[in-house]
């Protein structure tokens, strides 16, 4: 019988797998035969992700990780390589959102965004590359906010834009080693992550009304609708694709 699963036996390390987009993606990659090690700061959420995956016959384990800590990031990646006997894919998805007008935005908030969003992608790339010497795939989660601005989003947009720039240079640098690097840019996905933006917009009703106006498909997306994009970028279906952003935004951009 033809094998329809796209990641059979692929060894994946990922961050931000405790909920929402990361959890949905971890579940989909596992269904497609990947073996996963998940790093997150949220131990309870990650434990739930692991039990959802193992309940359906998948392979996944957890390493408690604060992605702002280089030692912890290296430990996550090296532990994943030890547990899985090597690595084929890195998915760096952990993220933080803060919202507010630029005049009120605190330097500490700006720095927190950069410490989690682009800096942890850099740390992931730095420490996974030595494990991908036979080739592999790196996928980062940026955002529609990296390429399309909105009020109150200067810090978040800047931090996600940095991921896009980083990923393009990294793709050029790692192409000779047959390591592909691509970035997914979700639009409005309905998760509690957006609460700072929702508050800035004046509450849930205002946000939903804005979504109806600006999203051609007329609704927010779901985590599952992002997971399919990550599966594609991580798999051999994207074997001739590197240095790209894949925008999944209901048509906004
Ligand atoms: N929800 C959206 O509309 C949307 C849109 C565009 C991009 N994104 C991006 O998608 C990714 C996932 O977002 P989500 O909506 O699933 O939100 P989420 O809050 O459920 O996911 C973020 C994950 O990152 C983890 N994390 C945060 N800080 C961490 C740290 N210091 N160390 C380790 N883990 C840490 C959280 O515990 C969580 O599991 C994020 O990178 C986010 O920026 C989301």
C-alpha cells in the first residue's frame, strides 16, 4: 500500500508545543509518523500535548525549556538528538505577544518580545545545525504582522519581521548543507495568544468585527489550518523550497 504519511521516522525537535498552534502541529506531525521532542515553559500544557499524541500511538516527549536561555535551548536540542538518535527537523514556534502604542511601550516589553521571538529562533538554528549534517528542515513561526502592520503592534511586528530576515540569510547560508529554512506567517488565528491585541482593539467584539472587514475569508483561522502548512514545509513535499515565507491568513495579504 502507498504510504500517505509524510514524515515517517523523521526526528523533530520543536518549541512552543504546549497549546494551540504548536499542539495542533505536534499532533499532525506525529500522525504523519514523526517522532517528537517538545520544549516549552508550560509543563502542564506540554504534558497534555504529549498524552494526546501517545494516546493515538505517536511518539513524543518533553523537555522543560525556557527558550530565552541559551543553555536550556542547547540542552533541549542535544537531548532530543540523544533520545531520537539524531534530528531531521527543527520547528521553532514559541512566541510572545505584547501590544500598545509606541509612546507607552516599555523597553522591557520590547526586549521580552525579542528575547522570545527572534532570539530563540537564532538559538534554535545555532544549536540544531550541527545535528543536521545530512540535511534537514528548519521551520520558524513568524506572523502576518511581520509583513503587514497594524496599530499597537510595533514591537511584535518588529520581532516577527526579524525572524523573516534571519530566516532568509540562514537559508542562503545552510543551502550548501542541504538544510532548508522556511517561515510560516499565520494571520488571525483564534487562540488566547491574541488577547493583548484584542484588548488594544477594545475587546473581542471589535476584534471580530475588524476580522470580518479585513479578512477576505471573513473569519479567523484555527490552529489546524496552520499545522498543515508546517507539515508541508517540514516534509519532502517542499524539497525544492527554501528561504520562503508561507503566509496563511485567509487572504489578508
Ligand atoms: N494566534 C495567532 O493569531 C498567531 C498569529 C501569528 C503568529 N502566531 C505565532 O504562532 C505561535 C504560536 O502561537 P499560539 O497562538 O499557538 O499561542 P500560544 O500562546 O498557545 O503559543 C505560544 C507557546 O510558546 C510558549 N512560550 C512562550 N514563552 C516561552 C518561553 N520563554 N520558553 C518556552 N516556551 C515559551 C508558550 O508556553 C506556548 O506554548 C507564536 O510564535 C505566535 O507568535 C500566532
